[in-house]
C-alpha cells in the first residue's frame, strides 16, 4: 500500500460549517480511542492499542497512547481544521459515530509531515522543543522507514523553536488508511484524531499513520500527557544511557584520547570487554558498576563511546538512515572549559529502531 504524504498545511483553530458537513458525508470520523482495538483484531494485530512506555525512555515498539476504552474525539482531514469547543452526544457518519467530550478542543497547528501506510515504525508520541532534540527525533525512523527519517529532518529544519514546538506521533489505524489528522486537547491531555473511511470486512495487515505537527508554544499544555491513560511523552530520540562515567584526562590522552576509535558495539560480553580494556582503569570500573545495575534486555543492542566535552551530564544516541550510529554529549552546552574532559558512555537501543545493517559506529 502506497504512502500518502502531504505538503505543510496551515490549520486554523475552528472549522467551517461546510467542511464538517462534507466530512460527515464522505469519511468516517474514527477516533482511535474508541475503535482501534476492534479494527486491530480484524487486521491480525499482535499488540494492544494502548500501553505504558518504558520508564527509562528506551525507545522501541511499545504501545501508543490512545485507549481502547477512551472517548472518541473529532478529527480533521489533511488541509482541514480541527474542531474547537465542547460538544455532547454522538455524530453519526457513513462509517461510524464520534462523541466529542465536553472541554475538548483542536490545537492550532501546522502539519509538517504526514505519512500513511503499512510500514511499522516504533510507537512514538514525542514533544520536540529544541534543535538538539530535533537532531535526535528522525532517528526513531532510521530503521523502519529511512525515507521518512530524511523527509522529517528536511521538513522540520526551519522550525523556530523560540516560538514553536513539534509534536511527533505514530499510531495504528486498523484496516483502513488515515485520510486526515488533528491534534486535540482536553486540559493537559493530548489526543490524536484520525479520519478514515469505513474499513473493509477483512484485511491482513494493519495500517499506521506517522505525523509531525508544528504547534505554537503558547498553545501547548504546560505538562502534556498522551491519551486517556495520560501517558508521558516518549523521549525525543531513541535509546537510553545505561552508563556514563568521567575518565581521567591524563590516562585517556595517554591511551590515544580523541584520536583513536571512539565507538564500538558492546552488545556481547566479548565486545564489552574489548571496549572496557581501552578505557582508563578507574573509568572502566565505573562503567562496569553502572552496567551491573542495568542488565541487557532482550531485543536491544548496545554501543560504547568515548566522548569529550565540558561537564556534560549524559549522552544521546543518533542513528542515520544510512546506518551510522553515533553519540553526542548532553548537558554543559553553555559551559566553557580550558581543556576538554573525557567521558565513557554506553547506550542501549531496541533493534527495531536500527537499520538492518549498521554501517559505522563513531
């Protein structure tokens, strides 16, 4: 099934009467919160429509944030306008019903990127608030859809983060493709509204939608949560730091410092031992101790790096569509130092986020 992508569209806060009237005639306003479970069962879905993301922000194919028992919300076709204001009761359409709970509203937003189809991206609902976070966000899609990763990066590069934020969301839509999306809110809770035609009686694969909205900062909830289960946002990028330790600068420089290879895979015990053997003794001991508190998980790969910076507090993983895996220090961006400090970092990432072939680690 082919992908459907749109050019950026400015969405207003209130729809026209004619647009809503046309929608009721032509599309089924399907709010995933109410109907996704039934559709997914018909399509052979092997995971529920909802679930809590990992507490340590490891990326992966965890469940998105809408609920199988939630209340339906209004949706908007691409190029249209989200509903605004409270309503009650249900609205009948050619393919189903929708109920708009009191207090829900459409958020003024611009659709930066929209893709529908049967690809299987990791489940994501992220709020991207800075250029640094944006550099990480396309990594979510490097393995499942490299073209999407490139296009998201390209379309988002001019975002003015002094005024706007990005909200990225992937969602299963069941047996029919989404024809439009809208970002909606009730208090601090965000909901993804999806419009789609009536699903066929049978299907063999579930459809999914990937969307990135640009939202004015002053229109976003102060502390956004996702879906009726009020789940926290996923990390702006995949992966989690499982070890981060300061290295003695003299010892690190004596072993080659920044001139030697900085990255390697450490998933297997032999790989980890080789990586640790290249670190100063005190740093290697600190990394081992931290890793003991974070044992490897099934379905993940780990990568070790030597980084330099001025008092960073952690590290972030970057994955390119070409299969290059790298890391960058985080924290300390506004700190200046006379000479660089060296750090060892080990990061874990689910295999479904990575491209089939990792071409380089640096």
